[in-house]
C-alpha cells in the first residue's frame, strides 16, 4: 500500500469484465460506493487472506449498474487485463477512508471484542463473524459454551471500539 504498515480495507469484490471497453463489475462492500469508486481513486487488489496482490489501479470512470458498479481503470483496455482481477477484492488504505463514528467498527475487527450484557455482566469474547444471507452473526465464546447472536441493533446495544467491547441484549432462553 502507499504507506508502510497501511492496513487495506476491502471496499468491493470484483465480479467479471463487462463489455469490451475495459470495464469490470464490482459488488460494493461500502456504504458510499460513489466516493470510493470515484475517478482518480487508487484501488489495490487483495486476495482472500487480505494480502495485497496488485495495484494500485487508478479509477478512470465508474457508474452504478443495478446492485453493482462498473469501474474502468486507467490503462486497462479490453477484457484480457481484467481477467487477472476476477474474484479478487478491491481495497484502499484505512487512512484514506472517512473516520468511523464512535459506535462503528470494521467487521474484520470484531474478533476479540469483549461481550457483556446491559447489566455489565461479562458474557464472553467474539471469536468469529459470519456473513449469512440474513445478515451478520457473531460467535461468542462464553465461560461455559459458545453462542451465536445476530449483529443487529435489537441485540447489539452499544459498540465501544476503543475499549473493544460490545454491550448486548441476549434473547430470553439463549444462554439457558
């Protein structure tokens, strides 16, 4: 990445080349794809392990296309150069993204967060995060067993990023 130790944050998944003019379809993994895939932005390619394997690729133009985005990288003409990007992930250095709000956290950072209930009782530690069709679910290792909890406002009541702690409301019967 651009700076030593810069952490890549994945912002999109490359699907496939689109058409004959050097565009590629990207499934956005960000809440502001217009800014992230805007002209002039440098994007890096990372693999499944989160290691940078290519780039930077400068965005020449982009546009929304159904639920995806069509992105044209400067200097990449035709379909052939884009085949190397297929099924990769696009990332930007963390310092280039807007600062997170106090109650926001990157999904990849949730592992290791302490989990407590609204009364302050320790329930365990987040050991994994699953992206299911219904949404995010966290796995919490408790003192006696593990449990799964949907990562939604109904159950996750507070996120303390600096303290690496989640305050949750546990559904009745989940810990019985």
